[in-house]
């Protein structure tokens, strides 16, 4: 998920000489939908392109297998150019790859997959403070993340658990060396070649990623920050609704908690009235109602 600590983990991992990266590439998302059933808007008519591409794939030897090899060659040509020399891995850190886990596995069946999770309450708080300047105004823009992200990560992890590694953000910041040893063993690289101090000396190029983490010089441990951000009733309602949409197993497998206990903690947290948040809440639910009507009438979800 966005705001789960992926930029921090990326900065640490790429201090190793065997790992190269480049901020967030987002490279695999567009190609994943080239011949997918979902609709994508385009000026040239994406439905026609999709039909044409499927015809091409059907004419290739071994069809989709060959197509995936071609796509992999395309990605590799970019990853290689972004590398320097001697690396074994290119780390493509793009949080919303949770949408295309199956596609990534088809294109890179031998790749290493690290599933990074964080307490959803902290992710929610970080969205508010980082993406919305400490406001819930137009928070509905992140519905896709909150309604799909957690459960898609859970499904992907359960499906590819035997070849993947799960890392908890909380464990990463509290026991960094221990988690790096686990990652080193998984990647089959030398743990001693990591240099955590260098993680905060090297800047990464590009517009994407957590700029706050990119500019800091140490690992921050801000436990229970969600309690400071959850300072109004509307924020509490939004968070409880978000938690209710997450599968119970997400909490059991990734957080070793029970969902009902998490919800109870949220509801028992004391808050103060906030009229501005209340007004924003009204707008959020109005926008959601309009989207619901559109989905029922013109298949709006296909163009979301």
C-alpha cells in the first residue's frame, strides 16, 4: 500500500551493491492492462487496440507465453539501462502493483517478491497528513486503495507465499538489522554489505515516493501516530468503515491481531468535535453517492 514504508525499505535495500533501483517506475501498470478485460480511456480507441493486440498474441508462437517473454525483454532493457554494473537485482518499488500481482508473476516467474505491510490505522493517518495536508477533504479519491489494496495484497501473498517474503513495517523500524538478515537470506546476498547509514546519504531521482523519508537522515519510530491524527468523529467513522472492508485474515496473518480488537480500539479513542471535518464528510458521502449512481447507469467503474 502507499504510505506503508516502501520508500524507507527501498533506501535501505539499495545500499547493497547487488541491488539497483529508481524511485518508483510504474512501468508494469499500463502494459498489464493492454489486453485486459477492463476498460482504459485513450484518444485512439482502446477497445480496438485491445482486439488488435489479442489478434497479434494469438498469432505468436506459444501465444501468451511468447508475449510475456517480449514484455519481460522490454522491461529488462529499461531496468538494465537504469543499473550501473554488477547488480543482481533491480528493485521496482511501485505500491499500486497490488493491482497486477498475477501479471507480474506471469512476466517474472523467477522474480523475488517482498510484501510490505503496515498497520492500516497508521497508513490511514499517513494518507491524511501526507496526501491531504492534515485534512479529509476529497478523501474519497483514495477509495480504490482502501477498498481493494489490503485485500489484493492478502490474496497475492496467499497465492504466492511459497516464493515470497513478508516484511512488517513495524518490525523493520524496530528491528532493522534482524529484518535485513531475513531479507539477505531470502535474496541470497551478503548481509554485511548493507550500510544503513548510507541509506540517508544517497538521494533518489524523480517525483514519486515519500519525499519526507527521502529528506530525513534517520529511521523514525512514531508509534500510535494514528491516535494523534484521529482527532474528530468523521475521521473515526472513515477509519472504521475502512477497517470493516479489510478481510479478517489480513489482521491475523500480517499483524497478529484480531480485527474486532482493532475496531474496538478505534471506537474507544477519545476525539473532539470538528465542524470542518464534518463538512468534508458530507461531501465525501455525496461524491460516493454520485459515483454509485454513475456505476449503475454507465459502468463508471470501468473508467475510474
